[in-house]
C-alpha cells in the first residue's frame, strides 16, 4: 500500500479510531484522518461504505449515548431514515470507518487491513 492513502473516519476520543491510526502509521502507511465532529461523509461516500460493510443499518451506533439522547432508541429508524440521520449527524456513525479505494471496513479490523497491505 505504499502509494495508497487510507482514509480513517472517526473522532479524536474514539479509542478504536486511535488504534486504527496507530496500526497504519506503524506500518508506514499514509493516513488521512477525518474527524466526524468536523466533517461527515458525503451521500455518495456513505452509500459506498454501506455497500461494503453490510448495509446502512450496521453503520448507525445504536449503543451510543448520542443515539439514546436523540430518542432514536424508541423510534427504531431503518433504511432511508438512517441514511438521513447519518448525513445530518455523522457522530451517530460507528467508528472507525476505514477506506482504501473502493474497500471499506467498520471498526478495528487489522486482519482485513493486513490483507489489503499484502495485495498491494
């Protein structure tokens, strides 16, 4: 992955996001960190990531305090409603989201990233 830049979407407070950044940096892989508190994913990026990780439903962090505080626990949003929520409030996303080209992972996935690295 020498010439490839990996994008990591997350927050500065997320321990898994920090672990992901460290994993790539320790292997000399360039990382572009995107703080979801400052910038979310575009609609196209969100759909692309959702297609790679198992759908829009898995992207929303139902265990987060933010999800509960917004009353979403009882509203149980699905499909297009989840997409709208994630575009409006990217801090509802599970993190980290790691992208390399058209590939994407959700969470700390070093085995998958190692596969990416070996294919490069």
